[in-house]
C-alpha cells in the first residue's frame, strides 16, 4: 500500500483527524528505506484504523525541526492532532501496530 507523503502544507490537516503514523525519514539512509518497507506492510494491516505517512527531512527541514527530529527514522503516532507515541530508530511492524490498534479501540477518550 502506498504511504502518503506529507509536507509542511499538508501535515496539520492530516494529523488533526483520526490516527496517523508519521515516519520522518532521509531517503538516502538505508535504515530509513528498510523502515519504509515495514511501513508499507503496516499500512495494509491497519488501513481501516490509521493512515501511514512519511516526511522527507531533507525537503521538510523546518517541519522536522519543529517536531524535534534529531535522528532517522523517527516515527510519531498522532491521534486527533495530539502526539501520543514516539519511536527513534527502526521499528518492527508489530511494535507500531499494537499502539495503533489500542488507540483505534479507545475511541475519543484516549487523549
């Protein structure tokens, strides 16, 4: 499944509603490329629960700085505009999937 690319212009509109996983990545980094492959598999499994997105930190340096991204990959989970989880470094599909499922089943009372 295709991962949605976000820019400074589209970021807020995407994270403000529902559950969104954002992968801040560097396209020239091998670990980031591996993480994006994991993200694609995750996107298939959670397609009805969350949107999986990516932000190229080379093109969106201001956005990466705003969210304190100092290493890649950095993954952040948002629910209705609130940052609810953060992971630094490559993560497995299972590590990312479980919080998504948890927040999806909590409804509006989780933040």
